[in-house]
C-alpha cells in the first residue's frame, strides 16, 4: 500500500530547511535531492515574497507544493525545473494566486545478480 505522509513547515524553519528535513526523513534520499535544488530555484524566483510550502511523501514519490501571490514565476524557469524532475505543474489559483507542484518519483529498488 502506498501510504502518504504530509509535512508542513515549522514556524521557525525557512523553505530550504523544510525541504531538507523532509528529504532527510526518507529512507531513499538520493533521488529526492533534486527537489531541494528546484525548491531553491522557485523560492529564488519569488524574490522574497512570502509563500506557503508543504510536502507529501509516499514510497513512490515526493511532491512539494508552493503557493504564492503576486507576479508569476518566469515560465522559462518553470520549464527548466520540469526538465530536471518527473513532473512540474504551475497554474493560477484564482485572483493573483499561483500554485507550483514539483514531483519526484522514487524508482523502485531493483536487485540484480552478477554472474
């Protein structure tokens, strides 16, 4: 069964500390490290504007959701982010609000035999 765990940012945590904490709690961290870099790009594009960030992790994937108001992130940066992970979705959420979802799939472990 693919159980999901929801994470929210602590009041004294910055965005990157939050994503690092979530990744560090996972047993298979390495495939998720790119999410940290993509979050850094997204938050940098917001240029200090406040945003809400949350994460959902299961055995199969990690999704980080960033919601913000104001000017949208440059669509070229969204394309770059999408080229470096499994899925990026960026869309308006009503008047002056935006939602960015970065998803990284966790590949299943394969056992191979050497002969």
